C-alpha cells in the first residue's frame, strides 16, 4: 500500500509548524510498513489531484491568503471534484478559511474556494491560546493552539469537536472546526497531528479506504504522544473530572470519554 500526500503552497502557508503534520503522517505510515511520499506544490505548479490521497492546506497571514486565493481559483473545479469523490483534506487556520465562501477582513474580502458553505468574518481581538476539544474522531481529547481574528460560521456542518478550553470557531458557539465528507478544517496549530495521533490515523484510514477498500491500521506504541496529550488536558481543563475511564488497547493509557 502507498499514500501520496499533496502539500499545497508550503512556501506561503506554513505557520506554527504546520509542516509537522506532513512529518507525522509520513512517519506513522512508515512505522506500519506503508509506503508514503509527499509532493509539494508551489505557486504556478500543475496539480494532478488523481495522484493524491491526502491534501494539506496550511495556515498563512491574510496577505498570503490573498496571494494563494488567486492561485486556488485556477484549480477550484478539480479540487471540488476531489472533495466530492471523498478525497482526504486537512486544512489548518488560513487553509480552513479558504475552504469557505469568503473571509471578510478590514481590508476587504478574500474569496474562498467555496468547497463548503461556510464563511469567515474578522472581528475585534484575536482568539489566541491553547485549545482543547472533545471530538467524536478521537477517544483522547484533541489539543492544539489557536491564533486567529477570523470568526468562522459553519452553517450546520458537523464540527470537529466541542470546546472544553479555548475559543474555537467564533468564541461563542462552543465548537471548533468542521467536518465534511473526508475534509477536516480546523484552527488548531501546533502542529495538530503529532499531539493527536487518533486524528492522524483517522485521515490515513480514510485515504487508504478510498484507495484500497476496508483497512485495519496496525496499532502503534503511542505512550509518549498520549502522555503529552494528557499533560495538556490536565493543565488547562481545570475543574472538570472524568465521569468514567477505561484502558485502551495500547496498555495503561487513560481515555477520557465524558465530562461533567
């Protein structure tokens, strides 16, 4: 089995270590004996979506988003076809905003890809700091770092998770990110995937299922990743006690399921 990851515009969209998401996906494939390669596409490069199994669209400043927006218009229809054909996408911060219809800023409107019926509007003050979610995609809490002025409104789509600590999509709804088919949009930097191996494996599974049919990923020793995840959870989610715990198949790792 082989996975090909397309990293779109890393020369412009690579804030807060988003490239680390690529390294995480590559390594977790190689540890399992799955071949993996990454192809970087910079401005002006031709993109053959039929050869890609996962796409990363990272974060960038408003200026960089404006530049990338012009390039994205050239590939909009092919990108849309890829998404509707269950192509796997992880879009972070600026990349998340570009999935939608538009991003309204103080300096004007940045037109999005319109792959999803969502939109973003700039507001006063930055939503910045550590963030922790409860997500249906992971038995462990999902942890990361957010830094955005944009408030994203997801119009009834499934969120990535419920905010346990932090601001999330708009600082008011109590939810963060979006899920559509095999697309995940999120404000979580850090990078996201090394601290959240369940989310990484979810993306890998979806990509492999689309290409090869039903798969079962070999379990990895995630004790270090889980310890880092639990440390962040314990540090920032104060006053919340787990209603019940159970042990995972990996061993002594504690999995938090429900919170009061």
